[in-house]
């Protein structure tokens, strides 16, 4: 058996390259990769559980994929390319006597990246099909408007913080009470996959609320106008009602009953009358 040349038996030493998440995740470690040439890692895709990236147990059902874009000083730099919720977690969210609303569409972010989004909405109870269609269209318009004003990394940060889900839930609940709003998945797309791009029809809810707040403050700061003096209108004097005859008579009777009896005047006793002397006796005395 022929021996191999010494040039063929040379082994090249490989290195461990640290891979980290982008700045929106504070540069969290995604793991290590073994490579002979660090530049050979560019373009490789790494998958990581979001619980380990953001240190939040609530995100354990979410998986994100990152693509290595550059290697600097044996340190790999990545960018996010997809976000996926596990099928088991989706199944736990949906229960009987509730409606599940799914959608899939492509939006364009502020930095020109095309993203396919698949939102998931769950209602509190069953509803008519027309209302479910209205909810789906309303959520699609809001998402397209919000993403048009944000870069792809800002969009991911808001999804991880649940700020976009809360905004959509608050707006869509005016149609039908909504229990859950989640992002089932989203990913960067290009070429043939970037179809059915949703056009922006309205401004984001956040900007609209800010404009309304500015208008309200302007209205408050305006000086109040002086009101024209209002002349007081003299009210007609009310004529005193004359008492009726029956009421007057009843009042007089009651006054008589209430009055105390008058005191009787003292009666003077008559002096005793003097006895008359018969005329005969008086004549005899004269004689």
C-alpha cells in the first residue's frame, strides 16, 4: 500500500468562534462554532431558544434563527431572520367555543426589508364570520402601518416586548372581545416568496394618538374668548292668589276656637234698702 505524501497528512488547526446575538438582545451569547477559517462561518444559520436569549421563561415556546453576517476578532456577528412559535404552544392557546383567526401577508419595513407575518388571534367566544373577517382585515392594516414606520430590528424588539400585540388587541377588541393576540411566526423573504405585499392605508395607532394629544394641548392653551354681556330679563311678578271664601271662613272659625274666654267684670253688691216708715206713725209723732 502506497504511503501518502507528507503534504496530504498535514492537519489544520480549528478554532472555537463565539457567536452572539445582535444589539437588540444586548449581545447575548448564542453558542460557539468550530471552524478552521473564521470567514467560513459567514452565512451559517444558528437556531436558539428565546428563553435563553432574553432570560424570560415565558418565551420558552419561541425559537429564533440568526444568520452570521461577519466575524470580527474571533467573534461572530449575527442578524435575526425568523421567529417561530411551537405548534404545541399554539394548540394550548386555542380552546373549544372560541374562534381562531389566522392570517399570512408580506409587509415592508422602514429599512426596506420584506417580512412575511403570520399573526394569531383568539376570541373569548364564537362569533359570526363577518365579524371575524373584519378583525382579520383590521389587524392586517394596523400591522402594515406599524411596520412601515419601524426597522426590522425595532419590529422584533416590539414583538418580544409584547407592545405590538397589546396595541392590536386594544384596537381590535372594539369589534369583538379578543382574548389573545400573538405572532405565530415571521421571517425575512425575497424573490418569489415576497408576494401579496400589503399596502399601507393608515397611520400607526401610536402616531395618531400623539397627534390627538398635541391637538388637545393646543386647544387647552388657547385663551378663552370674552363672552358678550347678557342682559337680565326681568321676570314677571307673580300675582298673589286671593284666598277663597271657604278658606277664610275656616280660618275665622279656627281663630274663634283658639281664643280664650274673656274675663267677667266684678259685680258690685247692692246696698240694703231702708225700710219705709208707715205714714200714720209719722203723723202721730208730730202731734
